[in-house]
C-alpha cells in the first residue's frame, strides 16, 4: 500500500481552540506525525467531545515552557520538525523564543503557521484570538439578520473552521515552495482573515459600479426556509414552482391568491412565489416535501437537529462519518476527512501517549537544493503552477482564486453567455481575481481543439460542475486524463462522489440545514436561521485546495497525476465535531444559543449598553471572576450593569479588569474599506477592472513573510483575455476567427464588455 502523502512530515502543534488543532488534524490525516504540546497555561477542556475529535491521531507531550527543561525540550523538537502550528500573539511567541526570526535561526527549513486573532501588521494583533470578539470588531455580527433587531451572536464558529483550512493550505503551499528553494518560513493566517473570506462576496466597492454591482445582496432578502405541516422546516434552494405538487397547488390558488401571499414578504431573487410557496409548504409534512423535491431535481433539505447527520447513509458512504474508539465514550461516530486523495487520508485512533515516537529512517524532507538565485527569493509560493478553472457559482471559482492568490497562473473558462453567477456581479467578482478570463462553449465539436490545448497547458483542472453534465461536456477526469495523464483533476460535488445523492444538486444552505446549524443559529425556541456567509461553499473550496496541494506535492515526487475530490457536505460536516453519536444512537449535548440570540453563557455573549452592543468572551477562571466582580454574578445584574452606561465606559472598565471584550460594530462594509489599519495589514486589494474602474475588495488571507502573494490582477470581464490566451496556446488567427463566428468564444478588449 502507498504511504500517506505527508508520511515523512513532522508537525509540532502548540495551540488551543478550533483553528490550530483542526489544522493539525488535517495534516495528521494526510499522513504527518503531529505532536501536540500542552502546557500548564492551556485552558482546553480535555474531556470535551470537541477536544477528542480535533486531537485524534496525535501524540501528546506535556511541557512547562516556564522552565529551562521545557524550553530545551521544545527547541529539540523544533530542530527536527518540518512544521510548527501555534496560536500565540507575536509578543507571546517572542517570550517563548518562538518568534519567526528565532525559529528561522533554529531551523531554517521549519514552516511556521501562526493563527492569531488578527494579522501581524494589524493594531489588534496582540488581542486574544477569540472568534466572537473578532467578528464583533469586524462588524460581522451585524451582517447576519436575526429574529430581533440589531446584531446577533453567531452560533457556528465558522471563522475558526475556515482558519484551520487556511492554515493547512498555507503550510502545504510553503512545503511546495520549500521543495523549490530549500527554505521554510512563515505561513501565517488569522481568524479575522478567515472571517473576511465570505465577505468577499459582500464587501467591495467600485469606481464605476453598475446598478447590479452597487445593489449587492441585501441581508433582508427572505430566505426560503418554510415550516411544514408537521412543524419541521425545509430549506428550498431556487424556485420549487415546477415540482408537480407545488405547480398544482399554485394553479389551484389562482393568480390573485398567489399575489396576495407573495405580497406578505419582500421580493426574493431565488423564489418569485416566495409567499405562496410558504403557504403551500404548510400543507404537507417536511419529509414528504423533500422526497418529492428530490424526485424532481429541486434542491431541498430538512433543517435537521444538530448531530442527526451522523445517521446519514450518504455521509457514511463517502467516509464523512467514521467510527472511532473513544476511551471515555466507547465506539462513537465522528466527522471523517472532508476530501479524497490517493493515497486517501486516514483516520487514526484517539489522542495518545506522552512521549513522541522518533521518526524512522532519514530526515522527513528531500535533500536541500542549491541556494536559490536572488530573483527567486520573492516568488509566490505556487509560482509556476498552471490551473484551468472550469467551475461556476462560488465554491469552485473561490478555490481557484485562492490558488491564484498563492501565485498560480489561472485561466478561467466560462460559456460565451457568461458564468451563471455573473448576474450577481459583486458575488461573482469576489471569486475571480487573479485569473485570465476565456470564453469557450464546451461540449461542441468545434471547441475540442481549444479545450485540448488548455488541458495540455494545465497542471491542475478544477471544477464543480455536476458530473453527469461534465461527462456530456467532455470535462470529466476520464476524458481529460486521456489528454494529459499527469493532470491533477479536482472536482467539488454537493454530496460526495459516492452514494445515492452523488449527482444531486446542492448548495451551502442545504448543508447548513442538514448539519443542524440552521436550527442552532436560530436560537432556542425560534425558527431555524441560515447564516448568509455561505459557509459550506467556502469550506468546500478550502478543502479542495488542500487536496489539490497534497496531490501536487506528491506529483512533484512521483510525476503522477490523480483525481481528488471534495464536497459541500464533506466540508461542512466536520463543523459538527462539538457532538458525536454514541453507540446507542444518542448524540452528545452541545451548548445552545439563547432565544434572544445573545450568546451561549453569561460569560460568552453580547450585552446591550445604553448606546450599542458589547461582546464579552471570558473563558478562563480569572476572567470569569473579574467579570463577576465588575458586573455582578447573575445575568440580570450584568444586563443592568451594561445597560446603565455607554459602551466605551463599559469597555474601558472591562479592559482594566482584564476581561476580553470588543464593541459590536455595525454597518462596517464601507468603514472596513476605508480603514488604514486594515489596509496596512494587507486586508485590502485594489486594482483596475475593465468595467468597474478602480475596484476594492477583501485582500490577503495569508502572510508568508518573505514570499509575496499575487493580488494584482482584477476579476476578468467576459472573454477579456480570450484572444491573448488563444494566441499563447498556438491557435492560428483563422481558428480563433472560426471559434468566434460559430459563437464558441467571445473576444473583448480591456475596458469593454460584460462585467
């Protein structure tokens, strides 16, 4: 059997919470040896379900870094390691001798991924990396509509999960670069950068916006979550009007009654008969509706209780649910790997041991190459990689955009009529920077030669088109690997490559519903609520990039291509790791959001002051005691204390008492783009767009220190680079003219054309 892809990589993990341990888990299940260093200062609940899932398969080592022996032991580990993951602020890292300069002197080949709350050049870089506080300061708690006015607590810790993938991807990109230049170095990210990823589709500004771009996506758009006759809720994506039951009911209501029901709600861009749909859905049980919709190719999902996804046959068929022996709970069901490579990721047993086992054989990495030329030292991590993006909508294109950010050359292919997402211009632009845009009508005989040239040019082909359609278009793995056997081919599906639902349509909203997050985000006793951050799409995009880089890393060594896969379901399911399914079928309990959507506990929630909201995240005993001493022991006392004073006064008192807190900022889209601190931290990207003029978007998701990112190319206009690419790939002018005449391509010049 082939050894796992990262079988000779040793990782030292020194982190708490979700992001660092989850990144370590991804590297571990790709084959790396991961040693988890624990110190007396760490406050993780080692008995919790989440801890048991995130740390399975790792070696455990207790060190006291306040002692010379502990520091010496850690230095010894790092001298023989390939990767360090930590969540220390720069000051904390320096105090432990773990700052970037000290680590580079200790082990020049060490890849270091620090996951802080904020980027290294941001004024808040020393703030504790606590997700709720980061979301509050960024203004994202105000971006989510709730069941009451004002900002709401976001129950799903999406930034931590996204940050774990950004960290794992950064490590892989740096390992690829290390094979090129022999050096390790930084691969840092932060909760703030991860949280901003979904805002790439919302927070943008243009010098010459079209009306559609300027409008964006309102957070007040009604979400098609409908309560059914049995009290359960169903999330339907796009209009269900053509499904026979719905069509018959609409016809039976008549146009006047339909219009009257629709008038009760704001217009929906996904469901023109939103109100009538809601009334009709209330006439049948939820499971009946979903079964009917699935039979007629309408994407829908019941908003399930948290943890119910473990019973899903589809999830089990793809290894997204796995059995693991838990020492405290017996043989339980946990989330499995979110992606597929060859060799596949492997699930190991529970957290083990106190001493790391020595690596067998030679050092983990290939021999150090000759020192790089001076010009090479500033190359982006993935410089030289060539990626063909055949995807649409969000998950596929965002993944290839990240590869472009990391330095890959990306050609995006879309139909001459344009990507379906172009109708939502700001969303589209948020997934397309860094690419050369080509229009080509796939599936036509006249386009085959052009497609073949694109495939032979590429190292990686990536898309999220449903596989039956992909086969008809000739862009499935079997077809393209015949053209180029060494190709890394990546496909993102909705429900995974195996099982009954492998070819079904699906969207982020449905994965949030299936995995229980819509129920939990609604708050106790409230209707379910969708997080408008598109979390499933972004998780799927990131997991696919990680799989691509694993396959690319292996291909550097073997020369062999392969197909890799990820899915919306597979990438969303790990986020339910707060709970596992016990041998008797019961699900372990989790903390629930309160009915007012303010938080999870008196120490971790939002409080309303006389002039605004504050977020508090008092996690350790000292912080909790300080909060009680300042604002009282009971929730009622605390609410009165906050309500009686202005936010800034309350915030100053909390900071004086060392209680972590941040203001819950509101309406921050423009303020973010105007903020010089965010600009200095690399959180902005600016370039000239062919249609919009000066375009401002969310910027860097990583900091690689001495290696730059590539954030200088705007999203392409439709067909903007077609002529350039066809000439580069060797198509004769007569061939290009024929493609254009037959409607198989679109040729435009800069500053013209469809956005």
